[in-house]
């Protein structure tokens, strides 16, 4: 064993390594027409060490480096990601956790769809413009009665057609979308200032169903306000879940569909390693924001935790939890066919987010 690193390395290719990989291998010189296989590393006392190893061990370390390189290439290709090693992914796949659906939803109140659908009162219907439409139809009918009697039948037919056109026109006059939102059981929330309290949203996934989530604006006001704003801008409608790892999570909300995109604005990361208290743990059912290595880079991509992943606590901005629909998350994970160990899903196989709407 030699405590000094040689100045001249051998022919082994230099590769990018994971930052937690302390080993370097290379070949150097020849001994009886065979190269020497060298392993370098730094011990616990920060001393550089050098060992000559046999070919079998060298090839084993070489394989480890190649696996590291593949993983790093995948991470670099994804702008927003969740820090998870391939070893952890393999461990989760080998030892899946039992479903905690009942435990997650116990004591949590979802939003009843029938109640939401009936949230529009008669006064709200009038405010939406229906009473204006009826008055317009009456005016046209009175005008039709004043027509020449010889053309009464024709005038009546014309008046009926005009009334139909006015109906279509009135139905299309909801410029701000608030009345339409109320008719659809959706609440319009003022996001001009940071939100407080709790809010509820419904995520509809094509061919799967609805995932209901409760958002905690008391713990993560910046994150919740940003999410609600994007929801009300219909930003998520038609996007997908592009990254799925069974036994870990589903990730979506990227307009590019490959992990490289996001919304126009980024937000401050609300988690402890970024100086913000956030005691929401990444247990099954938690919804949290994806980001790049920059702690303040989150914008639109979010993920829903399928199995407890508390190692993410303190490094990602959790902002709520699923109140119903974890069976849908489980099915999405079960159906997924990732193309690599990072959970990448081919674009033509990505589950589609039909819509996200605010309930309250």
C-alpha cells in the first residue's frame, strides 16, 4: 500500500462519478506483459491510499463506475428531479411496502362531489347571466308581435332563430371564468396575496379517476399559493405524469413531459435545509414539489409519494396530502413501464392530467 498518488495515471477512461463514490481505478505499467490494476481512495483520516488489485476486483469496480455514469447521465437529463439512488430504487422494488390507504385517509375529510356540484345557488345562476338572456328573448318576442300580420308566421320563425342565437351568445359571455368555475363545482381563490389555512383540489387523471388533495397553506404558503395560481390558470390541464417509480412516487406537471420544463416563475423552497420550517413528512400520500439542485428552483412539477420516503424530509417542499385516491396512485405505479432506473416514462404512455380544479 502506497500513501502517495502517482502522477501518471494509466489508460483507464476518466468518467464522472457520484459525489459519494470515494474510489478511483486505473491501469498503469506492465508486469510480465500485463497491466497493473490500481485502486485509489482516501481513508477516514483524509489520507490518500493506493492499492494494487487483481483483474477481477478491477472489473467489478469498473462496472460500478459505469452504473454511476448511467445514473448521472439520467439525472443531468432531468432539470427537476428527486434525489434517489439506484440502490434505493432497487431496494424499494425488492421490498415493496404494504398499502397504507386506510391509514392515510383515516380521520381526513374529502370533498363530497354532490355537495360541490350543488354549490351554485339561484342567485349565482342569475349573476352568471341567465336572467339577462331570458329578458332578451322576451324583448325579441315582443318585437316579433309588432311585425306585419301577413308575415306573422315568418316573423315567428325568425324570432325563434334569433332567440337560439342569443342563447348561444349568452352562454359564451363568461369572460372571467368565475361563474363557469362555480357551475363546475370549482372555487375561485384570490392568489394576489399568500394563502393561509387549508384548501382542497381535485386531480383528474384520464382513464384512472380523481385524486383529492388537501393543501396546507399554514405550513407552506408560498408553495400552496403558487400551486393554486397555476391550477386556476389551467396550467396543468393536459399535462402528464412523466416520471413514475413503483414503491416510491409519481411526478408530473412538466409542460415538456420529460422533466426539463416548468412554469415561468420559480419559488422559494419551503423546507428546513433552505431555512424554512416545514414539518410535513414525506409519508405515503404526501404531495411535494420537485426541483433541481437549486433549492429555489421549484415551479410547477410536483410529486405524490406512494410509499414512506422520509429521507426527503427537510430537502423538498411538502405542501399537503392525498385525502382520497391513493388507490389510483397505486394503479398508476403498477401500470407504469419505466424506460430506465430513474422512472422515465415514454411520452405515449404517460398518464394524462385531464384537469386540476380547486374545490375550496
